C-alpha cells in the first residue's frame, strides 16, 4: 500500500514543491529580508529595551533591503521562466 502511494506517473522528483524548492526558499528569504528592513527603516518599534537603538542603521538596512530585492527578483525570474 505504501509503495502505491509513493509511486507517481507525473515524472516529478516527489520532493516537496518539486524541482522549484530552492527558488521558492530564495523568494521567501529575499522577500522577508526586503520587507523587514524596509519596515525597520519606515516604522521603528514603539517599545524599546535598554540596549536597543533609537532607529535602524540606515546604510546597513538599505544594503540588506537591496540584497533581499535582488534575491526575490532572481527567484521570481527563475520561477516564471
């Protein structure tokens, strides 16, 4: 019974999300990197601890947001082609 459930005629590798797992992961991480850094720049948290900064370091946040955007765009291009 287990052999019948595992067999597939579709020709896919049977892995979760098929052969597109890496682009989906890069899309998720790149999008989160972009969204998190943009949110940190635009709206810092209202409650801060004693060791927290008043605002996010602007240069580092912009660089990380750009890297996230590049990764997300690469992943979208990979998935759409």
